[in-house]
C-alpha cells in the first residue's frame, strides 16, 4: 500500500467522524459504508460516556472535532512532507495508551499506520470503546489494513518497538520491561501559563479553555500559572466564571469538595469562587478543580527556571514570552506536527 492510499483512508475516516463532531449528530449521504457503521458508532459514543464519567458528550465531541480538522488531505500531506516514507519491511509497533481524554492515543495509532508499520494496541480500560470500532471502519475503507492492526488486553508480546504513555511510576516500569527495544516512553507532564498582567478579557477567557477543557485531565491542560508580583486576580476570576456549570458534573464536584476540605482543614491559603480554587504552590501539578500559581519578578529569571523544568512541562501558554509558546486557548487544538514531549514519532518510526 502506497503512502497516498493510506492518506486517502484516513481522510475518509475524518469524513466519517465529521458526522459526530457537532452537538447534533447528523447522518450524511456521501460517507462510504455509512449504513453499516453510522448507528454502531453512535452507540459506541453512548457506551464511552456511560463507561467513563469524565467522558461527557461535550468532551467527546470536542475530541472528535479536533480529529476531523486534522484528518484532511492538506493537513496530512503538510505533516508528512518533511519525511521520506518508504517502509519496505513493516515492524510491529506496540502502543500502550493512556485513557485520560477521549482517543488520547489516536495520534500514535495514526503515526504507526501512516508510516507503513503494523500496530499492536493495548488500550486503557478508561478509553476502550471508540478506537476498535473506528478500526473496523478503517479496514472497510482500506481492506489492506486488515492484519496490520491488532488489539490486546493481555501481556504485550511479539513486537519490535514500543510507544508507551503512563505515569512517572509506570514509565519506570516501561523502561525496565522494554529495555533492549526501540522506545518512546512518556510520563507525567503538565502545562503552564505565564501572565504579564496586561492580558485582555479575551485572552483570559481563552486561557480558561486551556484550564478546564477535559476537566484539566490532559497533559496539555494548564495546571499552573506564573503571575507578576502584586498581580490582582479579579479579572482572572471574572474570565473563568463562564465555566461555572462544570461544578454540576458529579465527578468534578466531588473533587472540588474534597480538595477544598483538605485545604481548609490544613489551613492552606487559597482563593475560590464556588467551583474553582487557586493556591500558591511551587508544584507544577495541581489537583482537579485547583490551579496553582506562583509569583515572579523577572521574566528572564523565570525563563531560566522553566528551562530547568522543561522535562516536566508539555506546553507554555503565553503572549510574547518565548518562541515556543502556545497562544491562549490553543493547548487542546494541537496540529499533527505538535508532538507530545517534543519527540518526533514519525522520525522514530522511520528509524526502527
């Protein structure tokens, strides 16, 4: 199968997903194999929402919309243009997926197949409804994918390379278990934002998307902000407030109540507005419903601090702070070429 044929298959998959990427699901007439797969995938969406309380319809739809926008021929070709893709002897690449946000492992899945390799997928129990069904659709669109895609719930065996995502503890286990194999191993990372105090209301509202989308569970979610000494949080809290319905979600509310009780009993200083807390803390990783903050006096000194922490930081959200910054509101809209941990997975796959 040529690269263009693989691209064509994923473009068609994007067309199929476009029916489910808005609040109102709408069946289209020009989608291949739609009569066979449309109702089934709608059912899988319902199962995913029932299985994982964090996977609300809104968040699943948001994730699907992101993939619809990525899986266009123009985007796929732009992504792959820098590479010379000509795999003559496909390897079997194991992917161990996280389950914190819907279809979080899809980029690795896409990367392995688009490069010409075969894939062995071990899913998280938190996110196992959607990808197997989409795989069936992909195999109908392009039958030559049959035999190149396998799923397992058992021990991962018979593979030549690994892409594994997990916590810091599981990453150490992965490093030991998969030693001797080509690997990409990802562990805990967090995203941060640097505020200057001159942000507009629109900037701060966009930042709220980086904080609250997926309940803050993704590595691209902002879990900590750096603010100039003397920063007043009034405008910040105002810009966050339109997210207040989030507290009506039981799992979020339970975390909010629990963490608030812990802070109060421990007599920690924090600010809160009924659904969200901010706490001064040096850590990068904050609990659900909480955002850590830290003051800074000098931007250049802050850059040095963040550079020393770069192995723990996924994204830096800011305005005119650093060359690699991400604009407010864009962390959960990565492009295909925005690689997790800045590790080029296509380059890795072409080298195994």
